[in-house]
């Protein structure tokens, strides 16, 4: 049986699949050629990340397919229910990249409170001639310790963000429509652990109380954060979106940054991927990464191994 990992897969994932007798193809096939390639090569399993889509036409046109797998959490690039109705198994790896995404959230937060997103742009341009001026401009940073972080969406990734925040010394609050209470285990390097109860509250009260907000919700039809939500936030608050593009109204975000309502924003995902709005990319108060939340070696190893295990359990 053949597995096409069209957006790539870690070597550990390849090894695990081969150990179970699967032929693994890592050729990147263009979207418009994918259906014919799957049929010509009698592909049994299609693995994707965020670049490749698996829509109804692919499901209907590829009778050899038995599994569609997503290396990651969100599956908005797959017509999941339709594929399952047609008898295909659709799998993903919701836990494998949680820690990596959470660490990126804090990369944006630390970079934001110490102006690294702007300093790294201006130091090459002005550092030699205006060192003292830049030093003065970036000398009003703040600490994360003692501040309140509000986490909207308190699933696996949200809870990983909470663990780091607790270790930093932050107050953690959360909003989640599907949860009434949550206890987060914080484990140290030596195996010692402490359980911390996190307050689950309304999104409205979270917005009003938080110094920093981190979003961890799936793609939705409506914005989660727009003009009215920005108005409910503290003056000078900041927001990070390492979830999905489209959960923040980017026009309203830029207005909030321009007015000073927000001090900065950290964005790993964008409304118009893979072509984010130039106004967002050029804004001096936005910390930017190109949707790399899960892009660590450790996460990719876990993703590949978990996909291999699920595939083996289904087909062998």
C-alpha cells in the first residue's frame, strides 16, 4: 500500500510507515495534478498539512483512497464530513504540535513586550548612527510576570500556553464555550508536578481583565475578535493569534493598533493566506511569523510517528 505525504513528513514518520510495510512517496504534487497522480499510482493514504486541500472532487475521483490524514490540528483544508460519508477515514494529530505552538505564542509575547519585532527591523537601518536614540525608544519594556493572560479556547494548545504562563508567573484565565472548569498539570523537568485550577469565564469578562490575549479556536464563519471586542479590552493590551486566519478582523486590528488601544499584536496566521494583506505585514506594531506554529523538529517527529501509528491501526 502506498502513502503519499504531499506536504512532507518527518523521517521518523517515514521510517515508522516503512517498518509496517508501506511504500512512502514524498513527492510534492501540484494541487491541479493531484487527482490524476493518486489514481495513476493507486495511492491508499493521502497525508497533507496546510498547503494541500482535499475537497469533494478529490474524494469522488480517487477510489483507491482509504485514508486522508492531516499532520496537525485544524482540518479546514479537508471536506471531513463528506469524506467520512463516502467511507474514508480522516485522521489528524491534535496533540503532537501543542507545545510547539505554545512556545511560539510566548516568542511573540516576549518579543512584543521588549519591542524585538521593531528593534530587529530598525537596528540594521539605524543602529550604527542612532544607537542612543533606539535605546531610548525601546527602553520602556514591561515584564510578563505578574500580568494576566486570557486564553480564548482552552483545548490542548490553550492549556499548553497556560502551563508556560504559570511558569512565567502570570495569572491565567480562560474562556471556552465547551468547558466549565479546568485543571492544568504543570510538570517540571525532574518529574515534579502541581495541578493548577484555571478560572473559566465569559469571553466578555476575559477581554476586560486581560493584559494579553491568546487565541486558540478553530476557523469560524464569523470573527471571534472584531471592533466591539477590541473596545472591551484594556487600553494597551496585546493579542496573539497562532490559531487560524480569519478569527481576527484584521481591519479592526489595525485600527486598534493605530489608536493605541492595543500596544502590539503577534500574528502567525492571517486572513488571506498565503498572501497576507500588505498593511498587516508592514505595520510597525505587528510581530510576524509565516504560520510556523507547529514547525519544529520535535513536533514534526511526533506528528509523523502518530500518523504512522493511526494508519497502521486502521489498515493492518
